[in-house]
C-alpha cells in the first residue's frame, strides 16, 4: 500500500510540475493560466472527495448509534443533519473558489 501511495504522489507531482517546466516561456496562454485551471480542477476534486468521506463517516456513525439505541434516533438525527449541512457548505465554498479562479483565466 505504501508503494502505491508513493507512486501516486510522484505521479501527481510530475503532473503538476511537468507543464510548468515544459512551458517556461512567456507569451499568449501563459503557464499561470494552466496552473490556475489545474488548481481549480484539483480543488473541486479534493473538496468533493473530502466532503464525501466526511459525510460517509458521519452517517455511518449515526446509523451505528441508532442501531445500538433506537430510542435515541430523534436526538441523533438533528445534529447529524446539521453536521452534513456544514460539511456540504465546505464543498460549496470550494466550488465558489474554483469559479473565481476560472474567472482569472484569460
């Protein structure tokens, strides 16, 4: 597993650094535009992954708690929904930031 993670990290590093080294000259379609586009895309992907993992763990913990004590379902459900809304808000903030970054390209 560790070997796969190091391979993935090296691949991501080359994907991010490769275009910058290949397009080192200034001019139309500068490297900054490509890096901004890459940052926006990676930001959305990472935010979606983080939100999905967080929501999955929150719901799993809530369902396990309800399974152990069914009488407390109403006391567990409201904080769980509030937590899910806050997690989703973070993903929406990432979406807004990606849209703002896309506006800087051009």
